[in-house]
C-alpha cells in the first residue's frame, strides 16, 4: 500500500510517498513532459534511464528531463520512501531564476549523469532542501517556499554537474546503445523497425529483442511516445496542433489525434490535463 502527500501548483508539483512493501511489477517504464527530481529516502532500489543503470543510496537524487525514459529497479523488499518533484519548463522564467540551473537536465546525453549523491553537494544534502519545502509550506505560500529551496538545491547540483562525475554502469551492449542513439537522433523522421534494422545491419527480430531489453518497449511504442511528448510541448507553447504533429513526425493528423487523446486523455486542442504522478498502473509503456 502507498501512502503520501501531494501538492500541486501551476508550474510544479511535489510529493512524498511511502510503500510498506516493494512490488517489482508495480513500477513501469515511463517518461514525462516536465523536469523530474527524484530523491530516495530508503529502499533497496536502483534506476534505469535510457538504458543506463544507476545504483541508489539514501539521500541520492535523480534528474530526468522531458521525454527521457526511466524505470525504477526493485532490488529487494521492505519499505520504500521517496520524494518526487516535477517542474514545468516555464517555472524558471516565471520566477526569475537563471536558466543555467537547467544545465544538469539539458546539457548532457540521454541517460547520462542523472545521479547525484549527497557527498557531491557543496552545501546541504538534497534531502535537507526537500524536507524544508514540506516543512515551511504551512508558514509561507508554497510557490515562494518552493522557488527559494529548489533554486538553492539546483545551484548545488549545477556546481556538482560542472565538476563532472563517474559514468553509470551500462545495462546493454554498445550495439544497443547505438540503436537508441540512432532512434533518438531521428525521432521526428520517417523511421520504422525496418529502417532501424537496416541501419544497424540486424534482423527486425534482433532489433526488437535488443530494443525491448533496453527500454522495455517496442521500437514503435518508443517512437510514438516520444513524438507525442515533443508535440505536446510545442502545443503548450502555442503552436498549432496540426503543425506540431507534422514537425514531430506524424504524417497523418487523424492518427495523431487518436493517439494523442488515447495517451493524454484529452484532445490536442484542449487544455493540458492535470499532471500525473509515478507510473504504477501496470501499463506496457506508460506516459505520465
């Protein structure tokens, strides 16, 4: 059973959750349309981001950017406690914060340098700032408390990012990573399982096995999901839905409309739906 607290404002949401027993099947591969900051409090877990595996320790934080696929790895049982923060791309500009603090999210390769440990921070541990947000929200407006504390935390993360760090262990072969890199580099182009197989000089079945082992999804599901996230971002910025669909690789608007509504629960022309929390619904490839 999961218990916790959840607070949401216009440009961010924060949650604190505790599971009394970990269930591996409860956490699925997923991606978001916002920046995510995840902080482990306790639990025998790891994380996989775009095929790269990270070993977590209490107090560690993970940073994931828009459309970066990730999945919790359950190592053992017992209690599992974490904080999760989601921030929209508009948050920094609307609160007068430097866009340089986004570098740890954006200025790196997919699945690279996602993990930061407490000992890397020059200031207080990440958990200090996160708990402070929850503690001080009853005394000041939540947006004020959040902006002050998250900027302090991200300044420390930015300094650690600039210093560099060790690369994570890889979960797949170089061939698998090359497949992922090729698909992501051509995500809005007319790529298919056939074209990926031809590029990699592999059979379609080989590509399918490698790709599913790497991401938990088929090549088709991965491409469509990422394209939908990219299109949603463009629409949120005011672009026409038809133009956004075309720019993100959808050749047929009716198909895009149907897929978009199925994944997000609303039409591309409607207001964006409330942001969802962790992917724990057992879906084969969740978009949350």
